[in-house]
């Protein structure tokens, strides 16, 4: 049977249909579910094999990007979310969803949703909202979403608060040691972009575009792979098409199908 994917919707989220289409094309069965449906018991976490937190501006980014969605996850769904993650089910948070995962303490690797945060996502170094296409280099074999992927992935960014900041250099060292750096921004030739702008559009430390938890089933990333899942979405007709973001979703669906 095709795995069922819970596409979590909060007021203001606007990429939920894009994410659902990516899941469907990858072979899954997506369902867009509002947070209130879960709170009222109309839908149940255990009925799904995958969780997606799509991009957008949940609650209009009041109190900061992803902050109120993070509070919802902590206050109303802490036990359910931790149970979902600890069972090994795949979880992906994109853009605003990534911000929520970080600010809820789910990433980089929680023992509880109240764990002290060692990193955050904050305002872009440029001070601007960065809406541009970027190249991503998959860099983790632990992460089930990027395992076995080696081709550059080309997809757009659209965020004002996507810069990954850490409390100390030791945090980056720890992420690297445990193979939690899932995606890094890349140059056109496929080499890591590091701090180079605009290839690294937000100034994230070490050019990190996405991270996973230590188990490897939870991925958070700022760019939007769900917005490059069709050949016609590739914007540069004079260049050979780079890899699409669909392969990330195919990895997630393949993994969920085995659970």
C-alpha cells in the first residue's frame, strides 16, 4: 500500500498543496490536515507514515518565523510528535517548517521538545528577502531523505530568516561528526559554496542548507524542493537541467513504504 503522508497545515501556510503534489508524484498518499483537526481528534497522528511541515508564513510569522507553529507543536502535540519521530517515521520540514522544527527543539536532535537549543535560524546576512534558485549538494548518508543522492539538486529559495547560526563552532563539528549536515549550498560546478553569496543566499554557517537528526529520519531545509518536481519548472532553458527536488520525496516515500 502507498504510505499516507500528513501534510500539516497552519493558518498562513501556503506551500501545502505544492508539498502534497510532490508526495503524490513520488508515490505517496498525501492529506492536508489543519492543526485544529488534530486537536479536535478528527485526524490521528498514528494513521500516517510520513509528516511534512510545508513552507509559508504560518500565523503570519508573528513573534518570528515559525515560532507560533513551534509553540503549537510543543504545547499540544509534544508526546505525539516525539512518538512519531522515535518510531522512525520520516519527517521533513521545508522553509517555515524547518524554522518550526528548530524552534520547537526537534532539530538537531531532541531528547524532549524542551531541550536547550544549540542553533537557530535567523535573518539573512543580506538583510533582504532572498528569492532565487540555488544549487544543493546532498551530503549525508545517515539522512534517509538524501541517502544515495549525489547529483546536484536545483530548487528555489524564498525566505527572509534562513541563516543557520550556531552557539559555538563545536555545534557544527558535532553535526559533521554525526553526519547530520544533509544538504549544503553549492557553486555551479558542484563544489560547496561555503560563505559565497549569492550561492549561499542567507549566510548560513558552513553553507548549510539542511540538517537531519541523528537517527536520520527528520530533515529540515530552507530551499523548496517541492517547487522543482516537473521539468517545465526549470527556469534556464539554455542550460542542461539540474536534478529536481522530487528525488528527495521519492527517498522519503521509499523509506516510509518499508515501515
